[in-house]
C-alpha cells in the first residue's frame, strides 16, 4: 500500500512533529524524576543536558540539507523520525551518559524534521496551498507543548507513571516513522535531474554568501532567543506566565494562517507584529503587577505566532525556488538562528551572575534583542511584488 494523498502526508508530518514536542517537553518536565532515579543532583549535569540539546539543534539544522541531498527527503525525514523514537531510552536510561546521548539524538531528530517540512510542502502542495500548510506545521510544536503543559499529570495517571507515558510517546513516533515509509515520494526523472543540477549551484557556500539568508536568520534570532529565555529563565526571575504565551500562540498561528491566505503581502504583518512583540515583552518583563504581565503574555503569544506563517512562506515564494535550494535555506536559517540564540542566552545568564542574581539588566538585553524581528522586516523582500513581477514577465 502506498500513501499518495497529500493531506494524509501532511497529517503524518504534523503528528510526527507534535509527538516530538510531547516527547521532548515531557522529558524536560520529568527531568527531575529522571535525575532522581539516577541519583544525580548536580546542576552542572542538568545544564550539560540542556547544552547538548542546543548543540543538537545547531548541528542538526545545519547538517539537515546535506542529509536530504545525499539520501533524498523521504529517507532523511524517516531518519529524523527514527531519532525522535530513540526517546524511548530517556525514561529507562541506566546511567547519565545514556540519558545524555538519548536526549541529544532526540533533539537531532527534531532539528532535522524542522528543516524537512519545507521541501515536503513544496513537493506536495501548490503555491496557493502552501501558506496554510506552512502555518499548520509552524503550530505543531506548540500543540505538543500545550498538551504536555496542561495534561502531563493526566497522562501519568492514565498510564500509571511518567516512564510509561514517555515510552508511549516514543512508540507512537515509531509508528508514524514506519507509516512515512509508505508515502509515495517520487520525483520524475526530468525534475530530479533539474533539481540535482540546481542543487549543485546552490551549496552551503552559496547559501552563506546569499544576503537574504543572513537577513532572514537575523530577523528570527532575537525572537528565538527570547522564546527560549521565556521558558528557561523567566520562571527563575519570578515571571510565570509562559503557559499563556503557548496557549495564545496557537490562536495566533491559526489567525495568521487565515490572514496570510487572504493577504499576500508578507512584510507588513511581520513588521507590525514585531513592534507589538517588543511592547508586550516590555509589559511581561517589567509589568507593575501580575494582571499586566498576564495580559502582556496573552497578547505576546498571539503576536509571536501571528506572523510566522508569513515569515516561513517567504522562501517558498521567491522566484525559481526548488526543493534542494529551500532545504539549504532553512538549514542555514535555523542553524544560524540557534547559534546566535545560544550566544545570547549565555550572555543573559552571565549578566545575572555578574549582578548577583538580579535579572534587570538581562531582561533589558533580551527585550532590546527581540526587536530583530521588527528591524529585520525592513531587509526582507516583499514576495507579493516578486509574484506580480513574475506574472508580468510571463504575460
């Protein structure tokens, strides 16, 4: 049996990444119990796990394009799904080293999969359909995270304990990995030859020389750094409204899908949402009371994800885009963004240490850097104009 229905293909992709989020965030939520079961109480060990995860994201997203060009998108995606299923070792790791390796490999699988959304969407869906599908894929991680944040205790009650819950998530990932092998992902010979030829002229080196890729990654990097800070440092700073950001992020993504479907211009929604983000981050970080912080978190969640459909659609709408080229673009986009975000996070933590646990300067820093989303919008191409230009040439 072969799967050749594009909506069923998208369902497999969406559920696979949602399960990654559930396994990933579920493992993080259970980390205290996992470390206790190993009798490891070192904060340095716990932080080393986080560092390994970050390394997996940087290495994984950078190497994803090479893997896809080497083995094809179908089998590269299959490998990413298998790596996510390795999360089964997380709750049953006999020692700290195995735990570290399992978390690294799961993070690597998620990083690969994140990049492969784009060539898959490009292969199966028309330009008119892509904004909706891109938006759905963008919200998959939030859906998985929200399920864990709101229902992990219920899952544990249903399965009996946290170990069984995490095992079930991994087994479900394995099931969808196998289902993916049934997808009929064939490229016609002439198209394959053309793609291979174009790929040879758009290597990693070409991508690094392309000004668009740097503007694209820098636009996202400040926002990504803030988003990681939100869940890593904000609770320690006494700001605990992160769950509202996640919940309304889903609402914002769905609204962004509808908006991008009816409004072809990408830059305005990125620009004004970027400005709204900075203002709401100020309210969340420096609000005078919990009510102001909660309202800011709700609005922030909406405006972080409202423009994401437009943002991820831009490369799809550039002229003469191909599957291999878009794989390289998103590989660089995520690896550069995560690398810069990692540096920003290190500086954030260093400032807290220098100021004896005072988060004020660090919060000012991350608020300023989050403005890259707004500033970057002035350097990104408006693909609606490009589309009109292409139509004129064709006429």
